C-alpha cells in the first residue's frame, strides 16, 4: 500500500525532515490506539484528511492506496459489529482508515531514499553491538524493490493460467508462482554473492 506512493511537492509536510514526521506518525498512531471513543475517532480521521489536504496529495492516488486497507477495515468492523455492536464497529473502521491515511501522507511526502538514510542514522549507535546499519538499509531496499516485482509475477502467472483455461484451479496458479518467486530470490542472492555482498 505504501510502496511507490511518493509524490514530489513543496508543501510544509514535504519540507519537514523525516524524524519529526515519523515521530508525529508514531504519536498519532499511539493516540488512535489508546483513545477509545467513536467521536474522537472521527476527529482523528479529520486530522488525517486535513494533513492529506495540506500535502496537496492526488485524490486518485489516495483512493488507490487506501482501497486494500478499507477492505480489511470493513472485515474487522463486521466482526466488531457482531461481538460488540455498531458503535464499536464504527470506531474500529474509522480508526483503521485514519491510521492508513496518516501513514500514506508520510510515505507520499517522504522519498524512500530519505527514509533509508534516516534509518541508517537511527540504528548507527547499535553498530557496537554487531548491527550493520548499511546491511539493514540494504535489506529494506531489497524488500521495497522486490514487492512490485512479486506483484508483477503474480499477475503474469495468473494471466498465464487463465490463458490455459486453468484460472479456476488454485494449484495451476500457486505452484508456478511460488517457483518463480523462489527463482527470483535465488537470482538476487547469486548476484549479491558475485559482488561480495553478504560475505563475512
């Protein structure tokens, strides 16, 4: 949901350093989790919407990025409705959407490289206990780069299964998909090993 949503801009949030944005997002998330009140949940959602407006984010991107979390939020809200009633269900739904929107605002106003540079700075003090900041950043980079490729493999494998008339058979889709993902991971590992990355 949060990969590839960065939108260059000149808003206040775009100019704000990574640290304050992550700290504010952490505080906002903690408040949403700890404060149990439906009216306050709508206030949190209003804050998230206001931040998105302040950042002047593209509405189509916001809708596209929040679709998945809205589906998950509706499922959780339905369970809450059955267990605790409509008030709790509404609070859960609104809280999840507010959290997702706030996270999207941070991701859309912060370049991935800036995030990774900040991560390296934050974990650099752990170097004396054996943590390598550069390797941690590389791991995050590889994970971020792998996500779009994995999605593309899933789409290609699904289309191939459908073209063979096997779209309704899960094994015809899942088996080649898993094989292709493992092969891609093996290729990446071999490429890193050839460059001496990961050797002790």
